[in-house]
C-alpha cells in the first residue's frame, strides 16, 4: 500500500497499532454492547411465545405467537430509542470518549439484565429501549476511539477489530441461546448481561483517552449535536447510506430466528450452527473489507459491499433453508466488509472536534434505517402472507444507492489531520 507520509500534526501524537491494549479494550466494550443488544434478536421466537397468545388460523401470527406487526412494532420501539445515542455520542466531544464509553456500556448492561425480570411485553420493550441508546452510543464511541488512537496504516484494521468484537458479542449470545436455550430461557439469556458487566468493571482501567482528543483545544468543541454548515452535505450523504444499510440489516438479521424456526421449521440447534458459520464468514468479510479499503480505496469497497448486502437480504427470504443460509451468510460477509471501509471513511472526513458528534448522527441514521426496515418488513409480511416481498422491498435501496459513496472524497492513506483538518489549521 502506498500510504502518504504522516502529517506533522499526526507525527507529534502518540499513535498506536491496532493491537495496542487501548484499541483492544475499546473492542471489548464493543463486544459487550453487541452481546447485550443482540439478545432480543436471538430470543425473539421465545419472547413471542412467552408474551403472545394463541392465535386462531394458520398464518404467520399463529406460527409465531403474535402478529408480525405487533412484534415488529415492539422491535421498532427498541431500535427507535437508539436515536438518543446521538446526544450521548456528542457529549464525548466535550467530556472525552473514554468516560462516555465506560459509563454507557456499564449502565446499558445493567438495564439489559433488569429486563430479565419483566413480565409484560410492552414493559419489556420499554426497559430494553432504555438500554438501547447507551449501548448504541458505546459502540459508536468504541469506533471513534479506535480511529483516533491509530495512524492511517492501522485504522481500517482497528475498525475491523472493533467490528469483529461487536459481531463476536452478538454471536456469543446467539450460541448460548442455541446451546442452552431451553435451560436458560430468554430470561436467563438477558440475565447473562451481568457477566460482561463484571468483567468490564475490571477491564476499564486499561481504557485511555485518545491523543487526538487531548490535542484538540476545548474552544473548538461546539454545542451538543452541532455540525458546521460546510460539513452538513457530507454528513447527510453518509447518513443516507448508513440508513440504507440499516434498512437491510434491521429486519433481515432480526427476523432470522423467527423465520428460520417458525416458518421454515429449522431447529434451534440448526440456527445455532448457522450463526457459528456466520462467525468466520463475518471475519472473512472484515479482512476482505480491510484489505480492499487499504489497497483499492474506501469508496469502491463500501460500494461493492452494499450491493452484496442487498442481494444477500433478498436471497435469505426466498422460501427455503438453503436460500436462508446462503443469503444470510452473504449479508453477514457484506455487512462486515462495510465496517472497515465505510467506517474508516466516516471517521476520516470529519475533524476531531466534531467526530464523536458525527458518529452519533450516523448511528442515529442506522437506527432510523433499521426502524423503518422493521416496520415495513412486519407490515408487508402481514399484508402479503410471505417474507419474500418484504425482503425485496427493504433490500433494493441498498443496491440502488451504493454508488453514492463516490460522491465522498477518497481518504485512503491519509491521516485524520490531512483528510479532515480543524477549521483553523
């Protein structure tokens, strides 16, 4: 790779490689966020059965335990609460990335564990909705920390590591549910959030503030959520692309267990195996995305990954276990490849003084896309009696919008001080 020479500003900072303890610690917090957030997806069928009622007839509602609209609305409320992650992330531009990441993760895990004691569906939704912005914000800040701790040559790898850790957390909760689901029940699965809560309380001492945050004068940090006008076009475009990704990931990944077990008749063990296979598939996507982002460029890699993501979403819900496995794994590969390419680009086009705020807006866009996807997916499934039309509807926008990445500047090989200098530098 032909990296540019580091800028003088970057050379004066104590930057580290992607395997440094500071980056590894951020990745551990991302893993905990994934572990807590994916619990509702992994146990969705059990949640529907526990809180639902017998529904007459032979439609989707009878098979699942409650209507797809009710289930989708509940999931949408939980996801919608993630919009509040924007002010959470924006606070990190004032008070530091480390402090906010630690507080949000630990509080989010504690609230998630409390959901195991709730006995009413909508109360269950409200409790998880309270945890969602904290966990979403913590994951966004883990990416900001990884980007700001590293030089250009290590940045995509650091973001890939954080993405891999988040995926590992989601995979861990899925496997636990598959292996010990009947023993634990969905309440036991949520109570397991106490385990990473205790572990991270010890690991927190290894987290440290980024040198770029320390090097940015307080006078350059703006009011909560504010983005300078000349950065708004970039932010709006990135938000649109991120929302399109969320439009696919939200419903396609969330309805995986309900569709596989309740509609196609797959066992919990079979679904656990699929999730296990998705682990190395996602890792392959992260590695491919990282290599392509550093060698071919951020924009082209993200574009191809988005097209594959949309195609995977369509294939997954094409009425067959083989199609489900193929489409899901393709979507997992593509979603993972977006992380180091699109994630690096998102970090590299905004200056340090507003980077966490921008990350919060981007995370909110992902939430908006996911919520829209969940709502549309549930409504169309009930209306058509099939998951296929809904999957096509939410997946096509990602394919059609993917090329818009080329409206952003290419930042491969550039330090953050070069690709996004502070206004007075």
